[in-house]
C-alpha cells in the first residue's frame, strides 16, 4: 500500500527525517547536515570499483543510465575519490555530458602524504570532476590528516569547497578516528555501517551527534555480503511494515534510520539498482524496536 504524504511526514518525524518533493516520483526523504541545515536525500551513489575504468562507450553507457536515472528520481549525492582508479574522471565526464552538475551534491576525497602532494591531487580532482566547486571534500582514511585538513580549509575559505570531512572504513582506525573527531571541526564524517557490521554505532555515530557532524555511511551492503547472506530467503513479514519490497531496501532503511546517519552511499552502477535503492528513501522507516528485530534476524542467519 502506498503511504500518503501525511502518513510519511508523521512516520518519519520522530527520526528527524524530513520528506521533500522529488522529481517524477514520490518524495525522497532527506536529512540535514547539522553545520548548515542543508538537506540531502538519504541515499546517494558510491563510485568505488564499478566506476574505476570505463574506456569504451559500452562500459560508460550503463553508468550514464545509472546517473541519469538517479538524478531523474531526485537523487543528489555522488561519492568518489582519486584512489578509485579513473572514477573521478568517468563520473565528471558523465555529469558534464548529462548536464546535471547543478542538480548534484558532488563529494570526493584527498589521500596524500604531504601538503604539496595533497594540493596537487586536489587540483586534479577539480579538473577530473569538471567543476569549479566541490560540495564535500574529505580526508581519506586519516592519511596525513592535519596537512590535508589545512589544504581543504583554505579552499573552503576561498569558496571552492562547501563542506570539509573525513572518512574511514576500518575498525582498526576507529580509535584514531574518534580522537580526530574530538579534536577537529568537521561538517561530515563518513564511516562503514551495515546491518551486519554495526561497530561504528558503539561510539562513532553517537560522537558525531554530539559533535553535530553529518554522517555518510559507506559499505551499507558490506560490499555484497548482505545479499549473499539473504540469497533465496523471502522477506520477513515486518519488511512490509516499513514499505520494503526488496532486501536492498531493508538493508538501506536500517542504515539511514539511525538517528545520527544523514545518508548512505551504496555502490550502484545499474539503473535498476537506482530504482531499487532509492525506494529506501521513501515510505515508512523502522523505529528502535523494529531496528532491534532486524539485527536479531541478521544475527540469526
Ligand atoms: N574509506 C572510505 O572513504 C570508503 C571506503 C569504502 C567505500 N567507500 C564509499 O562507499 C561506497 C559503497 O561501497 P561499496 O560500493 O564498496 O559497497 P556496498 O555499497 O556495500 O555494495 C555495493 C554493491 O552492492 C551491489 N548492489 C548495489 N545495489 C544493489 C541492489 N539494489 N540489489 C542487489 N545488489 C546491489 C552491487 O554489486 P554488483 O555491482 O556486484 O552487482 C554493488 O557493487 C563506495 O562506492 C565508496 O563511494 C568509501
């Protein structure tokens, strides 16, 4: 059953979620970046792996269709990095071809070992992404954090970067990442979090709330681990209570219904995944009790 806009507003208000009107379909749910109040749809596109090389038109075509469909449905957030092979260039080229830069919120990262190397890499990112302004620039995996944050803050002050952040996806970095979060002022952090990988919820997600940092979630499917764990299994009855028609929507709604999480950036390189995954940015969200049942379900597999 479709939810009405009124039901959607009532059902999402408790989690601090705000529905917004999206193009061509029902509202995509958004959440704010605490430092500015700017709202972003809760599902974005991650570009590691599948966007890393696309030298032929046959390889670019499905990626172009993915981004076209994403933007058509009201999606905005694109996450990339210079370490994802040629992904910045592939994504930048497709966005320019499609003429959709102004509709998107483009995020990339810097991963370098000193200030000069970082500055050079950052300059390359602007070129490859074919844009004068990058919405979010993050320090990748705590590499040379102090120098790179200094580079990024200079660019933010100059108006070339809108938000500054930092990312990790390794448990082994969590203690250092927490210390960095306590020390630094950041707009956004990005961390791994998934129904079967909940370690960041112990300390990092609550700390982000305390420090008023937006949280972007990487690896929301644990790469494809969650699909393998549930392959061939029917959706539990409770999936209908949160308007989920697929496992992908179940996994993503678990992630984005955490009160600290602003958005998730699942890797998607097929238009059909866009339709599926953006379904997790519509309809009802799990409350705390249902989130617990979801955890018990996955832990029992
Ligand atoms: N430290 C960091 O900053 C860091 C680290 C890791 C990742 N990231 C970011 O996080 C993003 C996400 O990570 P990820 O792509 O490695 O892992 P992921 O999002 O957990 O999994 C993505 C994979 O799930 C499958 N998938 C996606 N949508 C699906 C759907 N609706 N139905 C069935 N299968 C679906 C696809 O597999 P197939 O393509 O095989 O079908 C896709 O490649 C990255 O792209 C990157 O932007 C950042």
